[in-house]
């Protein structure tokens, strides 16, 4: 399997992705509330959050069913 192959997620995986998407969105809202002004540090923290979300989605999609 190539790391670039499309992997269709099952219902359990989709539920995990949805849960974490909402969690990451809440964290972004908290960052915006704590640091309303634009800054490099704020931008980097949101970028890191986005990157973590992408890697987590990939990890969830590659997880074998039943693990």
C-alpha cells in the first residue's frame, strides 16, 4: 500500500474524525479568544493545530478495523 493511496473510512473511523474535528475547532476558538490580535506565534499555533489534525486523520484512516 502506498502512502498516497485513497483509503475509504468506515463508520467508526468517520465518527472519530468528526469528534476530533470538533475538538480541534474548539481549540482554535479558544486560541482566537485568548489571542484576538494577529501575531506570528498565533499563526504558528493554528498551523501546528491544523497539521496535527491532518496527521491524526491519516492515522485514523490507516488504522486497521478492530484495533
